[in-house]
C-alpha cells in the first residue's frame, strides 16, 4: 500500500508527520536444517569402551552400546519437541577379571529406551536463533538384569544414559545459533533502504525511505519449517528536485515485533 499526501516545503500551515512505513520481509527456515544439525551431534549409534564406561557407570561397567531410531522433530509456536527410540546393551565386569556378563547381547534382544526433548526457540540480540528452557527426558523401558553377578545393572545404565544426554544438551544449545543468522540479510536491507531511489529517468523525483527501526517477528513453527520475518520501520518521503542526502546509520539494536506481513508505505511528497 502506498498512500500519499502533498506537503509544501514553504508556506502554509504545518501538518503532523506521516505515519511510519512498515516493510515486512517473510523468512522461512527449513526444519530439515535443524534436523541435520541435531543428527550430527546425536549419532545414530555410539559405544563406550571400558575406560569411559567405568568413569561414568562405575567399576563394574565394562562396555556400553546404543542404537537410535530416526529423530522425530515437531514445533508448535516457539516450542520445539524431539522424540526418538533407543536400544542399548552393556557388559559388566569384576575388577581384575574383565567382562563376564551382559544384557542385551545375543541371543537376547537389545534393551529399549525412549528419549524426549522440549525447548523454546527465541532470537538473541545478535540476530541468531537460540534455545532456552530445554528439558531432556531419557527413560529406560527394559531393565538390565545381570544374573551371574546377581545385580541389577539398570541404575548403572541410567547413569550412562544421563551422562550422554547431558553432553547432547550442551551440543544442541551450541548448534541452534548456527541454524539461522539473519543479521547479514537485515543489514543488507537496512543499507538498501537508506539510499534514495530515483523514480523517473531524469532523476528529478526521489523516494527517500529513511529507515528508523529493525525488528524480527515472533517464531512460528510447523512440521516442515519455522517462519518469521524481518521488519523495518521508516519515514519515507518523495522529493522533487535534486537527490536528497542520506546519512549512513548502522543497523540498530534488534527488537521484537508483532506478527505482520506485506508492505505499508505512507508517503509525504515535497
């Protein structure tokens, strides 16, 4: 929309300033990008050797192996959820003897577990995506009974799983800002809006946008994508005559805006 009004440069009664212009550029972030990054820090399979297993699970831990299914990621509003099923197995040992018994190894089936995660995504002041309020819940579904030693190794396995989850949480929080950095796009748009545009071939009529503020629309998630928008406010005017001067201003601090779309540009014509 481009509503306009004429305002004389000299003479006549003063009129109030025109309302701000709003330029909203929609941004879509494919959920597959987040899935690929998450997959890279949460491998489909992993194992711990004796030294690492003992450091987490205790002296009787000899080996730990897990396999996971595909990651199921969904998002409602700004809240992201992740779910996957896990299978694990482990060997236990006696000090000085080595591995003597196990659970989840053939002919037994691997033990089952589930992993759930929920987190909220938000925009940092540096225009990067981030996560907060992250909750990760691993749940062991099948016990790990070791009959030869007459022990229930399930608590040991739970400690190992919790340790791996804590590591994944740190890695997840670090990969989220990599998913989306909108500062370059916002800065490019901001600099473009500061340049007067000639509206005729003779360069006698100019559109000067004079941007004032920059913000991001709230995050809205769907199964396939995360949507938001870069929003700029400006005080545009059309100038007839020589090219108006425009002072170069740096991109201002990021603020958050309400949901909006399209372009609304009221004009003053001088």
